[in-house]
């Protein structure tokens, strides 16, 4: 059993380290809005709502593709571990995860194609290049 004095000294040590690390941060003067956002982040200069939507959609496709990749890897690992343990519930979960990730990437690809068709039909650039 640990003695109460030992626990007290450990907690004092952690408090001392915590205060030593945070004291420069807490004592620093506040710095407010000294970053010129449009100069630092040139993509933050949105000339219109359409430009903002274009940037958001382009990033949504990238994020969707990365999520699909992670879901595919997780489903594969779940399937391998479920098959190794002969656990039908894990295998079923892996099949469902794979199915939903394929449905998700299909929706993403279909929305991209729809946007491409709309760009051709209207002549208006939705995904700016």
C-alpha cells in the first residue's frame, strides 16, 4: 500500500512541473489578430459564394476519398481478425462496413459526375480549376 505522504509528494511534483511549463504561456501578453489572413492563406479570398462552394466541394471529395480508404482498411482488418478467430459476428460486421464504405464512395463518385454534367450543360464552372 502506498503511503499518503508519497502520493502527496508526487502530486506536488506534478503541480510544480505543470506550473513551470505553463507559467511562460500564462504570463505572456495576449496577441490579438496580428495575422493577415488573406496574405497568409490566399485561398481564403473568396470572391463569391460560388467560389466558397467550389473550394468546399473539392475538399469534401478529398476527405471522402481518405475516409473511404480508412474504412476499407478497417473493414479488411476486421475481416481478417474475425476469420482468424472464426467469429461470424466480426465477419458480418466487416461485410457491412465494406458495403457501407462502397456505397459512400459510390455516392461521392456519382455526385462528382453529376457536377461534371452540370458544368458541361450550363457552362458554369462549379469545381474551379
